[in-house]
């Protein structure tokens, strides 16, 4: 099964690419923006494809060709303005969905944010960011893709525990990026997560078990 | 038929409220943000309701109660940042749609922007604004409301001609705000425009005729 990671150069993306590369179930392609990034992945033997989330759906479709699954873990990040939030986190994400539909990449995993589906629980300080994530998720649910929307809590850079709590609605919480990457890996082929959305924070249940019981 | 105008204090909104007030077919309520604005409308004998597009759907639902139709011609405008574009032009608009569905205001007229449905024709200089309008329109099309999406070209403050061109796709063009307001008035009860979207610029066809032939 060929998995394309959009946002491969991000902090979750890099760990996910490594996990996919080590697995015997998947082959991985890193979707990256610059040739410099591509070289870094290729030095580790990872296949890459160049693409730009501000490009057209047709261009993205070419980049996605041949993939069975797409993971969207890209984001414009906190260093750019809300113009990029609209262009990347919302429109960029939806263009990848449309490209996936057109390219026949039926499986789509979206990395969203805790409680993105509940306006009343959006973090006031980055509320416009939640708007973008909310609508990207809504468009995905209405698409024909087989989706899983993972909504992690506050992202940490500490080592993972491989134990999580998964539920439709969770209180504020956090989770190491490593465990988010492991959760993505665990859901790709797990039918119990098909066409489901869930909050994700650190917890007591092993990831494999937690995703089976969704 | 009771029509609620969201964005009543805007440049199109004010002209539309006047047209609705003068018609014998409709009664109008101006949805405004501040008490000062409300007083100005009430001085002209126009009913008002206070509401905030950054509020909750439940609050908006109360403001919409009893309306048969909602016109959304609000916008955060060019003076605020793209944070407000996300909060008002996208999330604010969709919250009004959800409130309309909940309140039983079945008819919904959206003022969008020329070619908002075609990414390749978005104005590069305000592209993030088009993203917000695009997704608000998409959510409206997928709602259960009886919608009409009007996508006017460049808005002018000169007097209207009451003659327009309407089509699914039009080249760049402009139109006086007065003619946009008249077109909104003409579509509210015109069944040929139900669940339709169209571009709108100045032209040669009388508005009443143009909206009948959609």
C-alpha cells in the first residue's frame, strides 16, 4: 500500500515517514515543497515528490498519482499570517482532497486539532486557525474519500508512551508528536477508523488497541 | 414575507433595506451589531435586531426567529485582518446558515464574489478572501436551505442602471451596489433562482427579466 505524506517535512510528518519506511506493510512517498527538503529525505532512501499546496488541483493530482492513501499533516504554522491559514490549512487541504479523489487515492487521513468540530471549545487565542481546520474537516466528511480525522491535543516534543485516550469528545489534553505519528500509522489500514473522527490525547490504552475500539 | 438582512449597515445592505421597506411584498428587519446602528435604522422606521456574527449559533438563532428569508451581505471588510475574514466571512456566514436552518428560515440569499467558485479566476491580491467566500458558498450549497448565491463583479458606488448580465461564468466586470441590491430584491421570491448560483455584472437586460431567465 503506497502512502503519500503531505507535510512530510513537519515535526509529525518526519516521524511518520520514518515509521512508514520501517514498516513492511507500506511504502512511503514524502510530499515536500523544496528540492532541498527532497534531498534530505532521499539521503535516507525515502522517495519524494515535489508539490506546492498553493498550486492547482491538477498539479497536486500529478503528485498524488499512484498513491493508495494520503496523510495530510501539513500546516502553515505559527510564523505566517492568517492569509496562509486560509490558503494552506483550508484551501490547500481541500485541494489535496480533490486531487486524491481525482487520482483515485481513496484513503485519506487528516491531522486536525482537538475539538475542531465544537466551536464552543476553540482556543480563543488561535480561533481563526480552528475555523480553517473545522471547515477542512467538514469538507472531508462530505467527500467521497474514506477518511479518518485525528484531532490531537496540545503537541509535545517529548518521547511517546504509545498509550493514548481516544474519544469523540475529550477535555483539553496533550500528546507527544511521536504518539500522533504512531496513531496515524495504526489507523491507515484499520477499518474500525474508516469514516470516523476522534479526539486524541495521552492516556493508558496501547495505540493499537485504542484504534481498534473506535 | 419577513426578510432579515445580515450586514444591513453595509453599503449594499442599506440600499437593500430601503428597497424592502418600500416594497409591499416584504417586511424587513435589519440585523446590526451596535445599538447606535439600530437607532439609525429605527429613526427611519425600520425594525432591527441586535446580533454579533462572532457569537454562537444559538444567539443567532434567536435573532433570526420569525424570519422567512435571510440575506447575507455582511463582510469583515478591507480594514481588518484575515483573522476576521475567517471569523466573519466564513464562520460567521456558516453560523447564520445553521441558525437559519434551526429557526426555520428556509430561504437564504448569499452575496458572494465573481468567480468565487473557480479558483483559477481568484484575484491574486485578495486570494485569502476568495477562499473564505468559496467555502461559505460550498457549505450553503450542501445545506438544506433554499439558496441563491449572487456573485457580483467589482462593486461601484455610482447610480444603478437596473440592467445586468447574469451567467454561470462571466469575465471580470463591475456593477453598481444599487443594482446588486435590486437583484437581491428580485431573487428573493423568484423560483427560477432557487438553489442556483450566478455571476452578476452590469449589462443590457432588465434585472427582473434577467433573474427570470436563470
